[in-house]
C-alpha cells in the first residue's frame, strides 16, 4: 500500500470540497469569512488561485497567516466596501450568510466585488426543522443547526425558497444550484427544484449579476 505523498490534496470537509470543485484553476478568489484558511490553502496549493481571505476572529486570522496565507482581519458587513469592483473572479461566502445582519447588502457587495459569488447556507426549510418546530414547539437543533437559540451566531436563517426569492428580487442570476445533505454531499436534484426546499439540509449556489 503506497504512502500518501505530501503533494496529495488534504481531505477537506465535504461541503468545502464542493465549493473548491467549483473554482477554476488560476482564478482570482476572495474567501469571505475564511476561518483558519483551510479552503484558501487548498485552493492556493491545488488550484493555483490568486487568493485572499477576510476573517473576523483574530485567532483564526493568525492561524491562516501562519500558513503563509494573505488573510486580513475584518468585518464583512463593513469592510467589503473597501474592495474595488470586479477585483475577483470568485467571491466565496460559505455557511456565513445566515450570520449577517443585512444579507441583501452582503450579497450586493459579493457580486460587486466578484464576477461570480459562491454562497452556501443551512436550509431552515428542511423537513426535520419543520417537524421540530411543529411538534416540539422549540427552535430546532440539527447537525447543520447545532447551536442553541441563545448561543447561535445565526440571526437571519432562511429557506432555499427564501434565498431564491431574494435572488429574483435582486435580479441576480442563479448559474448553478446544488442541494446538499447534512455532510455536504450532493443530492439527486437541483437546489432550484421544489424538492430542495423540503429535502436538502444545505444549499450551494453560484451566482452572477444578471
């Protein structure tokens, strides 16, 4: 059995791998809310992207910088305005939109800065969430919504249908949409299908300006 070489791609979290697979080789990328730089490091090494990162928590910024990544500390809701228009090919916002105070404004900035935006989020319309609220009468806790209501960073949870409606309101074109399960694996139908709002635990979209 051959040992894994140092040039082998690291094992990313499944949903992050789905994001990484959408980014073409050599693209200019801004990873917003990049955490410790796990995704950005992968894209830089194995997709040769010209990548940058923005992260709020300083400990995570230090972890990313320690890997040699160009990540700066900043708040996406106030600091995206400092980036020039069309500066990147792709702007990534993974599992963060629901934690923003003004999702619409954030979306506008993503699509101003990048030619395309890759956005993923947990689906509050999933059937387990509906059952939890209906029969339990309490805010749900699932594998994708794992924090208690009083301790969660999520302040603007939405359903897949809500997000699609917002894209229509903003005149944003959905180039691709993927329905994902709890681990981030693709399901057998698109995020724009009726089934996605009920059966997907997460959703992943590639957006462009119409």
